[in-house]
C-alpha cells in the first residue's frame, strides 16, 4: 500500500515539474502561472505558417523567447497581434502597420 501511495505522489510531482520545466504549447496552456498576453510581430508574406516568430510587447521590446509556431489565415498580410500564453497561441489578428509598436 505504501509503495502505491509513493508511486502516485511521484507521478504527480513529475507532472507538476513538467508544467514548469518543459515549455511547449501544451504545458503552457495548462500552466496556471502564465497569463494570457497580447504581443505583436511582423511575419513573412505568401505563407500561412510562421515559425520562430520574434514578437514584441506593446512597448516595442522584444520578448526573451521566440514563439515556435503561429498559424495564419491570410498570406497577403504581414503584421499580426498574437494572443498567447508563451508558446500556446490562442488567436491571431492581422493589423495595419501603423498599429505595430515602435522598436525601442
């Protein structure tokens, strides 16, 4: 009985550690310590799949990480607002160039 109890506690501890240590879209979605943010990025035209996107916050500062994958729906646009929790992207909106924050 003790062995089963310690096994369950160990599995729960590993699951919690995975939420904190392994940054990907699935763990970021469930991690309650990460808040939903809106950041901005310039993406390449003529594609709907954006990889390693360097986003900036509303003050124009680069994020300390790149978003691994962002899916789009309009290949003619190049400026987006990304609603995300680190690597988990909930929604993107295409925006005009004048809505992009200026780089500092």
